[in-house]
C-alpha cells in the first residue's frame, strides 16, 4: 500500500506557473504508474498527465500538452507536475494517483488507479 500527499497548490494569476509535488510513502513510487488528475467544480475528474513506472513514458491530455510536464524524482520518492502558462480553466483540485501496473503501461482512466491523495487546490485568476 502507498500513501500519497500532494503539495504546491495555490492562487496564481493567469500566465503564471506552479509546481505540484506528490510525496509517496509506504512503497516506492516506481512500483506504480503515477498520474495527476484534476476536478473542477461541477465537472468530472479528468486525467491531466500520467507517467509510467519506467519513467520514460508519459501521456498528457490535449488541453494541457505543451504546458504541463510530469516527472519522477526517485531519490525523493516524489512525482511532480510543472504547470506553465496557467489559464483560468486550469482551476481545479489536483489529485495524485498511483496504479499498480506493468513497467511500461500508461493507465488513463480513473478506475485504473488504486491509490489517491487528498488533493491540492489550484486557483487561477484572470
């Protein structure tokens, strides 16, 4: 079992940047594919980015391509999400998630993920 704790959210102006971090404990994060999902008020939870266990494979939602970068820091057992050029529509609660899966697989559906953090709020003002 793994516990996930997100940090780094906050209030930022449009065009700004944030770096979200997800700290894993209990198990090594490389045992899991990791992802960042987000959920805006009144909307379903959606995948923003995912990275496979290998760390060499990533997937991004079309709405975030070119602005979001997901990465692993094995030494710190964390998964990070760098967000550039923030837009008001990026406002949401961002959740870190872990999926026990094979080495190269990239899960994209919420039901493929076994563990979730509590979330961190990102608010972008226009």
